């Protein structure tokens, strides 16, 4: 209901660092968005509209909730096929970026346009997480300065570019096990001990969290922050792709990929146990 929605949107708006940039160019940016038949449709559109992003084009075939996911075989923003309809719409309207949130709207997939070539580049979760994290931490430093005990929290399988970002800004990099609950646990620890200030948290599996209003990854907030970053960089005559390349130039080039191995059924389970046993007994 409105009671929860309004309070949530208000918390999201508190994360905004450059309303001035949104006011300046929010009407020019073109954003294609798909909720992939899931729950993101209303909150993502609402927060973008209320902040001043006037040109948000929603993929019509994927707009409404549908648990059968008729337009995709697998409604996952990490998969290229989830973007087929979004890319087609982006080319039609000449969009600057394409956003896709997964069905429960905690993970965000992104494509950004390279203004020089006109092509759309896919951002992995590592790339979009670092882009948002670098923007938030860098702008907080510029606007208010960073706390002495500031921390960037990431899962152990996430990119080492996060380590380079933390080092550059002189903040602590904390690694936790996979599962966003462990990042949430760190937030709670900072709050209860009074030691440590959470600045940003991310994992390579397309999840991040700006702010401490929640204890889980949030694709609505990630969508908002990425659009804000796009507006900010636009005021500097840069696209998000330009910003990504600038980060590579500053921190070094990182290329990460994930290989997923599916082992099915009772034989698969036995194989998994065998592999786990092997590595427990033969540490590399």
C-alpha cells in the first residue's frame, strides 16, 4: 500500500547526490526500461518520473506482471536474451541506456550506448556495480568528504576493481561471503558497534545497495542511481560508457566472466559432493 511505497520512495530520494544534474539534463536522457513481467514496473517508473527523468520508454510486451514470462525463456537480466525487445526499442528511440530488472526487482541488468560508434555495450554486474559505487563514493568525497571509517563492502567473488576503487579513495574494502545477507550483516555490525560507515555494497551477480535503508540488494535504487550518474556524466559531456572507460584508465582494465556448470538429478548431486570433498581434502 501507499504507506510502505511512499516511505520507500522517500528513502530512495535521500540517496540522490546531484538533483542539479537531473534538473539540467533529465529531460534529454532517453531511458528504455523493462521489468521483465515482474515487480519493478511501478516503483522504477515512479522514482524516475518524480526525480525528473521525462523520457522513460517501457518495453510494452514485458510491462505487465505475468508469472509465465511469455517473452523470455528465462527472465534473467544477466542473460542477453532478456534484452532482445529492450534493444530493439532502444534502437528505435535512440536511447542512452537500457535497464532490465529481474522479476523480484533486486537485480539490475544494463546496456549503455557508446556515442562514438552508436553500439550498445552490455555491462556485467561487476561493471555496473563499480560504476555506481565509484560515482557514489567519488561524489560524496567531493560534496561532503568521506568518513575516516568509510567502507566499500563486496562479495568475495566480485571484481578486484572494487579493491582498486577503495584504495583510490582511501577507504576500507571489506570482503564477505556470497549472499547479500552478509553485506546486510556488515551494515548491522557498523550500526551496533558504531565502528565503520557503509558507503556502498555490491556483488557480481548484478546486485548492489546504495544506502542503509534496506538489508538486501535493490534494483529500483540501482536503476535510479545509474540514471542519476548518467545525468551527472552528461553534464560533463560524457556517456556512461565514457565513464566506464575512464574508470578502466584510472584503475586498470578488469575483465570478469562467470562460468555456470549445471549438474542435474541424483547423479549431479553425487558429482557435486565428490567435487566438494576433493577440494576440502586437497586445498589448492
